[in-house]
């Protein structure tokens, strides 16, 4: 099992952070170009809610289904039910800090398929790929929450 972690802070209360991440449009806002997200089903954030979507990397579609669990004001977990990896669990944790600041921590646990089936996910879900994705997500989150405060 591989693990990737990232953390950053935003000048926003934890309630605003949870609201932003619980918005059904959050995935689109957190996906960097040239990635395009096509939403098929996105339940409101709740225990057992489901998100079904296609990530488009140019002409390449990546179909995905995730189920949310451990939903609380301090975060949630989404677990891939169907998708490009053998296993993926992404935990989002929000922590209140002084002066109206919230720390956002992401922990991604994942496993590639063996052999040729896992080749594509090894390219996308490398340490470099995940670092780029979460650097963009930091910027997008800070920007979105700055507009709300």
C-alpha cells in the first residue's frame, strides 16, 4: 500500500472549509486543467453518499465511483468503489487553528493494479503527479474560500 500526504492552511473557519468540500461542485473546482470532470451522480455529502464521474485527460476517459464515509464537520473519507486503481482511500481532515485559520490535511492510501493494467495509474498517481494535483488543490481551495470570506 502506498501513501501520499499533503497539508496546508486557509484563512477561513472550519465551517466554511467543510461547506466548500461538501459542495457537489467541489470536485470540478479542485481538478486542474487539462483535467475535465464530467459529473454523472453526486449525492449531497453524507455517510454513504456516492459520487460517479468521468475524469477526462484529453481524449482519455477515466470512469470513477467513490463512496463517502466518516462524514463530520472535521472531514470525511472517500473510497474508490470503481476506478483506475486497485484501491484508493482519500481522507480529508480539517482542524481549527487560532485566528480563524483552518488546517486541511489530505491522506491518500492507494494501490496500483499489477502488470500492464496498472501502468496508466502508475503514471497518474506517482508522487510527482499527486504533488502537482494537491498543489493545485491548495491554490484552488484558498482562492475559493478567500472569495467567500
